[in-house]
């Protein structure tokens, strides 16, 4: 489904309409899954397996804000997989936050463990593509990764495009079909990442489905508000001490997601995100 959406979005939808299409898709995804599963549960989980990155893209908060270097302990990752297994999780799993997952030399092992524990889930690895090789693409696909989504930025193309091309050009189609590629530029509608990044064409939103669709777990095991919570200022619980479903079902979190789905943006980060504006510089 992700591949179909990406294909349509990248090739057939005009740039200006992409964010609106995404909003419609997100609403359909949330209400559809609620009907299908009979409960309010995330359909995507993003796990910060490592924090490091080898780029400072202008469109990303990393450009101006350092991030502590660290990795999620393997036992914590395993414990989280166990929690997802408890609910027979079949949505999307991605080793992502503001990191480059291919810098983590455990990536193949972690993805294989994910596939073993969650045979029906969809595994999508977001990457800047700079470290891809034919060998690691094959190893990741063999480990159970469904899609490698390569995003490159205009400013990095000179450094990364050749690497990327060399990685895929001789791959058999059976592997290459798992790799998707997109270039993001300053003219693309992009998120301000909760008011941290001065993008040229900011995405706005009237409602937020993001926090209802996606559970984001940082490398310490903290469940944070959403993928825009770069500093982890909005922690809802920790999967090292509580089950992820109990965190998700906590009344205050349920109420917060409901407010967001109805366009009630009380937090500063959400106001900036929804309006496509910037927040005052952070002191961290
Ligand atoms: C933060 S990156 C981390 C993974 C990897 N380092 C990468 O760049 O693909 C995760 C995803 O966010 C996207 N992204 C980064 N900055 C963005 C922005 N300002 N608006 C929308 N998407 C953004 C990237 O293209 C990527 O698909
Ligand atoms: S967008 Fe990805 S590659 Fe670029 S700085 Fe952010 S995390 Fe790193
Ligand atoms: S509105 Fe708030 S919760 Fe929703 S994506 Fe933006 S920052 Fe995250």
C-alpha cells in the first residue's frame, strides 16, 4: 500500500496537492483501521534504534540541533517486539526518528528479529541512501525488509547520487523492486518539523491524524508525541517499564489524540506544525 501511495504521490499528484492527498489518506487509514480492528490503536510504529546521522539536511531539525549519540539497547528492542507480538501487530514498523538507520551495524539483525516476531507486519527502512550497497540491500531484503525508502535532498545529491546509483544498478529486479527513491527539494511542500525548520513551502494541517496513526519510541524507550517531537519534550510513557498498549490507552493520551484529530491544537509544537510556522529557537 505504501508503494502504491508513493508512486501516485510522486508521479501523478501535483506538488501543491500532495499534502492534501496525504491528509485524506491519513484520515481514511485511521478510521478504516479503527473499523477493521474495532479499537483505537496505532497502525505504524517508529523506533529510534540509533540516533546518529551522517548528514545535516537543511530540511531537517538536525541541521541546526545536535542529537545525542546513542543506540536503543537490544533487550529493549526485543521487549518492544514482544509487546507488539502480544497484539499481533500487522502495521508498519520502521527503525526511524532523526537518524540514519544504516549507521547501526545491528540493523540486519534487528530487522530479522522484527520479521520473525511480527510475520504480518510491513517493514519500511527510511534512509538517505548514502550507505547503501548491493550487499546490504540484499541482506536487508533477505532479513524481511519490505521497502527501503531512499530520500535524497538537493543539497546532498552531488555526494550521494553516485553511491545510490552504484548500489542498485546491477541488483536483480527481485531486490531492486524493494527500493524506492525520491528527491526532495526546496520547492517541495515540507513540514517545519513542529516549528523547527524554516522550509520554503510549509505544509499546514487543519486536523492531525499523525499522532493517532503512529507510535514513536525514542532510543531510551520513551513514547513521544509524534515524529516532530525532536527534543522528546512530550513523553507519554516508557516501553521499558510499561506495555506500549497501556501507554497508548492512558486516558490523557487518548484525549490528547482526540483533540488533535478535531483540530484542537493546544501545544505550542502543534500550533506551529499545523500553521506551518516556526517556534522560537529552542534552548536545548
Ligand atoms: C528524518 S528522516 C530519517 C531517515 C533518514 N535519515 C532519511 O533522511 O531518510 C525520516 C523521513 O523524514 C523525511 N523528512 C525529513 N525532513 C522532512 C521535512 N522537513 N518534511 C517532510 N519530511 C521530511 C525524510 O525524507 C525521511 O523520509
Ligand atoms: S533528513 Fe535524514 S539524513 Fe537528513 S539530517 Fe535528517 S535524519 Fe539525517
Ligand atoms: S499537530 Fe502536533 S501531534 Fe500532530 S504531527 Fe504536528 S506536532 Fe505532531
